[in-house]
């Protein structure tokens, strides 16, 4: 409906514009994984950065000139890029932060939360469009991209479960070696 209201009445052009969401998403998912590996596994940092950039991409989509299929397609691709990146990393974050025996449960819980949110978002957002217009719709979407950043702040420097255990094992090894040295004297 938004594309139609922006002057894109050709179904093929509208379909092409919407298809760029998946293309951008593919690139965004791959790049987020690469970037999080380059940042020494700080995947939460990447998710927060992607969410902040998604707010700007949503604003760009809303502000794209009516009827300009190229700019609208580029902004849709950017939205896909910044949506799929966190989607790829959230399951991985859950797997890395949980105990090895709880990885499947962790991913199941995160998947349940995300799919429940997606299933419940349609009706309230449709009400917003009908009652207040598209401007409010895009404002709410942009604001909702900032909420995950606030929720991730407490986990900003959390490390993987294995790294935490390695640190404990190293400290216990150092204590054991220290005790052996003291017992020899």
C-alpha cells in the first residue's frame, strides 16, 4: 500500500522494489557475521550498531521521493541489510552465552520471542496507519529499532560461555600451581 501511495502503481516495479529487501538481507547477514568475527566476537556491539542504522534506513525509506523506484528500492535494500544482520546474530549470541547443554533451549526461546513479536505486530501497526497515518507508522518503527539497543546495554561486555569457563579454569590452575609452589617451601 505504501508503494502504491508513493506513485509506484506498476506491480512489477513494486515487486522488484520489495524483492530488494531479501537481497539486502542476504548481504547484511553475511556482513554482520564477518564484522562480529573481526570484532573478536562482540556480536552485541554489531547488533546494536545495525539497529541504530536501521532507524536511519527506515527514515530514508519514508523520505525517499515519491515515484522514484530506484531510491525506494535502495532504501528497502538497506532496511533488509540492517534487519537480517541482527536476525543472523541473535541465535548465535544465545548459543554462545548459554551453557552447552542449553543451546537448543536458548535458541528455541529466542525464536519463540521473535516470531511472537512478528505475529503480534501487524494489528497494532495497522491501527496506527489507519488512525494516525504513515508518518506515525514509520516513526514508531524507527523508535522500535532503538529499543533493542537499550535492552542490550546490560550485556555490552558479556563474553562467551566458553571464555568465562576458560578464565575460571585458568585461575583455578594458577591457584593449584601456587599451592604446589608454597608446599615445596
